[in-house]
């Protein structure tokens, strides 16, 4: 496989983007403070949002048609979060010291980081960052209850913003979706910006526009871009840079004193950020990863896959030679292969939606790249030899199906590690009209599968599944009636027809959802749900 960005490199990119956004936010706040007396707190905030929306819409020209309801829901919610966290934070700052308001505000993303933590060390880093922010704020003195409420509401908006920054950042929409979200926020705050417009004078324009571009257009854009490289949990910790940088900017620009406690708080925030980066590098492979490699000129080989899958009870073994002989088949000596396969798709499963699966597999007799197309009459497969580069013909097929942008968003969604025992069955009476005068009739594969679902936002959140299955696959030219003759032999050995349609669907937990979408009855959906729970339980036992 091609070299892919490491988790640590992606986390560093996300951290730098958040730092840029935080710096823009703090310097924009300095510019906006001078406008509060004449334009009002909410008037200044809402007008900044409107200017930023106009700028982003003009730059990115986002499309309105062709978006799914799920996309629009994310865009609107992101806009609501932007409007809420800005408006309520400015209202809180009007009643509370800036450090205290910012500290309470940070409780939102900090809660996201804590809730999403899967390891004690990660949760401790979120608490370290929060402790640093508390030191920066320097709690003390009576607090305005309404100001505390406004700051808490701002924190709720900030928490939602943190979750959606990762979701929108990793979606297809990207920056054009940000423009629409900012437009939604501008519309929601229009009752405050519209009355402000008549009071804007020429001397207000420069600080107003600069504040809008730095603190809204730039900050929201880089925060969302950071979501492409990391998770909501990590972003939640990195957003502690806001109060840390606010303290530094206040000291350098506004002449505010940086106390020893505040300096220690800044240091704690830096340590927490560095800890997140370090742990990211130690977790190994990241979750969803793009295919970033080149393409190779190779010719594909077409084939048709006709097979049946079976669940296998504990302790079951493949039938012996006598059982196969009873139905006119002879069995070759079993061969064992160790396979490692990576399956690729876009984050929104664009290939799966078209009945396609892209795989790169090492090991076995058919190692290489594969494109599988599921149709009414079976699965059609095109294969290419193993190579570290994606075949050009495969890339062209993907490009035709989901576009150039879809190809660029391709990433590993699952890894399957399989120990496969293969037995080839032949006709005991060659020339009897079996349909395969040379070679075998059926290949039976006894597969022990350990699957890692790469769709999670981080390696710590990846879901593991394990199962055993038998596959009986027709070999070229064989009569399909042989599968009917073989099935009773496999059932007698402890197998049962599997409700699973494909390994990739099972590896990514899609079986029940796909069946439900196709109108399957409740009994089948329930059976698939039980299968999913059993697969995860078996993986946990193997991990332990």
C-alpha cells in the first residue's frame, strides 16, 4: 500500500489549524471590543456574522441542490451552534470577566473530550487542559448569575460546534458547507444585525470587516478543516487554546498582567495539547485513512463469483472425504492461507451505495486489487495483480462511478485478517457432464475472520468483530446444481445458511441496516442483530 499520513502528523495539522483559528478569534475580539459601545454587543456579533457569510458565499459559491436531508441537517445545526456560541459568549463577557466567561464556555468542548475518551490517559489530558484554563481565568469574587447562565449556554453551543466541526470537516461538503452554515447563523442573528446597519460609520468598517474575516470566516473555516484530520474528542482538548491565547493576547495587546497562575495555566494547556499529539502517534494505525497513492497501468481479469455462505457452530470441522464421495466428489488436501485485506470506500459509503466493493488483499491465490459489483445474478469481480499502487483501470472505474472528488476521498473503511483453510472438490467421474472438464468444481473455504472497522473517528474507537464462516464457491464452468448437492453435507457437519451477504458488510456492522432498508422481515433483522452482537463478543474474547 501507499504511504498514508500518520495519526501524529494529522493531529499536528489539526493542532496548528486550531491555533490559527484561535489566534484569529482572539485578535478579532480585540478589534470588536472597541465597537461595543456604539454598535452594541449583539449588534457587533451579528454584523460580523453577516459580513463573514457574504464573504464565504462569494468565495465558495456553495450549491443548494443535490444535497441530502442529512447534509442539510448538519449544515443547519452547525449554523445554530455558531450563532449560539457567539451571541451567548458576548452576552456573558458583558457581565463577567473575560477569563471566567471563557472558562465556563470551554466546559462545552471539554465535556465532549471527556465523553469521547476511551482511555484514562485521554480523559486525564482533558482534565489537565481544563485545569489550565481554570488557572488562566483566576476564579474569585461574586459572579453575575445571568452572566454564568449565558456562559453555560455559550458552552453548550461550543460543545455542539466541536462535534459538528469534525463531522462537517470529514464530510463531502467541506468549505462550501461552512459557507452555508455561516449563512444560517447570519440569518438567525439578522434581528440584531439589521437594526445595527444604520449606525455603522466609515470608521467602523475596517475593524468590523477585519474582525469578521479573522474571528468568523477564518476561525470557522480552519476549525472545520481541522476536523478532517482528527476527532471531536481531540478538537475538544485543542479548543482550550482559546482561553490560553486570550490570556497571551490580553497581556501583549491590551496590557493585561499575566500572573504566575495564568502562566502556569498556559503551560498546562500546552502540555495537554502535546500529550494528545504524542498519544496519537502511539496508537498505531489511524481510523479512516485516505488512499493517497499513485495508480499503475495494469489489465484487470473479469470473473463471476457464485457462492453460498454458512455460519459454523463451535467445534465443527469440514466434512471428510467419505462425505464428499457420497455425492460424487473427491477432495484435495486442504491448504491454509493467511490473508490481510483492506477495503476502501468514502466516509459516506458512496461505493457501497452502488453495490461496489474495492479491496486490496495480500496472501492467498488471488492476492491483489479487486473490484466487486453486486448484481441480481451474482457478484461480478475484476482483479488486478498485487502492487503498491492502485491500478489505473480501477481508479478510472471509481472515478466514473463517484467522480474525481469521490476518488480523492477514498479511504480504508475496514481491515480483515483471515486464516483460510481451502479444500478443492473435483468430480469423481471426469467427463460426466459436470460442467468443468478440467480443474475443480467447488472451492470450500473455512474462514476464521478478525475484522477491524476503520470507520471510527479514532483508533481508540474502532470496533472489532470476529467470526467463523464457510464459503462454497463455484469454480469456472461448473454446474450450479453442485452447490445444491453439497449443501446437505455441510449442514450435517454443523453449518447453517448465513444471513450475511458480504464480509465487508459484516465487518462494518451494516448487515441489519441493509436488510432493514431492503424491507426484510423483523425476524431476519433480529437475527442479523444477534449476529452483530456475537461477532463483537467473540472479538473481545480474542483480544483478551
